[in-house]
């Protein structure tokens, strides 16, 4: 049982569940009457791709994680590199097998954009300040793009939720870089906090959060978004963001960043539910 727990931990099953929820919500928004088989196919592919990306990340980032996240299964040697390689092979086989059901445009998006970004993220993109945050934020919001390409063979419906998720994910990933500062510094991964310092990064994060809060209000002011959107955004998204700002201003510790990470995960789920209700 312990080994199963460590495997699920390495796969970061909680993140995959959020990804599956995002995919399911996107599917219901675009086509509520879609056949259940197609739902299973697309959600299983999302799970496999996200799990593959998480394992690649832990495999390549093990030295940094030994400092920043020593309890992770790979960093603490609870799972060996050989076991990681085996799981990666299994996931690749599953990804390829499932993708046989996809059209050319979906597979081009999957094999031409998503998988290369996942594979080269740690070594190529993450060491470049801001670029790494942009790439991982795009990967997180790409679930909506992927779903719409699968169902409609185009992308014209879910552009607003995609932008919303990208923006929030960028802030979340920026905060994670601050939390991982010590590990990334030792591993010589030149994220924004490593290059410009933690204090400057916290100031930038606060500015980004404030801008995001203002941006969230624009759809209500200039587009046909109802009072439900306004109230839910203010209470369930902006209020927690204000709490995060206070935590950042109060000389945040590692425990503070753990609280921030948990809060942002909850906000991710809440945000998806708001999107679902808004578009129904």
C-alpha cells in the first residue's frame, strides 16, 4: 500500500484530478450530449499526459526537490529511477494508443506542442526567467484548447476561460518559484527569484495579483457577464487573493507558501466551477 501511495504521490494525482475536472467541465460546456465513450477517451488522455509531465518533472528536477520538496517520492528515494522509467514507458504507450482515436489537428497539438513542452520544460524553459512560467501556464490552460479541438476541430468558444486559467496559473507558478528559491538556487536553475531575489519577486507577485483582480472585473463591466459572476469572483477568488497578498507582505515563511499553494489549488477548483455555472 505504501508503494501505491508513493506512486500516486509522484503522479501528483490531485493535480491530475483538477485537470480531469477541467476537461469534463469543458466537454459539458461545448457539447453536453457528447457520447460517454468520447468523454472517457479524452479524460484518460488528459490524465496520462499530466501524469507523464509530472513524472518527467520529478525525474529531471530531483536535485532541486531534495532541498525545496524533500518529502516528494522521487527526491526521498521512495521510488527508484528505474521505476520512474517504467511508468514513463507505460504512460507513453497509453498516450499513443489513445491518440489513435484523435484527428490530425488534435494529434498535431498533442505531439507538436504539448508533449515537447512537457519534455523540455525543465531543461530548456524553466531556467529562463518568466519564460518557464509562461510555458507551464500554457500547458495548464491547454486542457480547454485540447478539448475544443477534439470536439469542434477549432478553437472559438473557450477563449475567455483559457485566458483566465492562464493568468491565474502564471501567478501560481510564479509563487511556486519563490517557494522553490533555495532548491533552484543550489541546482543553478535561473528562475526569476534566483536572478532578481526573493524580495523583488514578492513585490512583482503582489503587482500581478492586483492586476489580475482588476482584470477579473472587466468582463462584468464591459461584457454580458451577470451578477453571479461578479459576486462569485469577488468572494471566492479576489478575497482569497487578498489573503495571499497579506501573507506575502508579512515576511512569508516556507509554511506560509505551503498555505498559499493549498489556497491556490482550492481556488483552481472553485474557478472551474464558476466557469461551468457561468457557461451553462
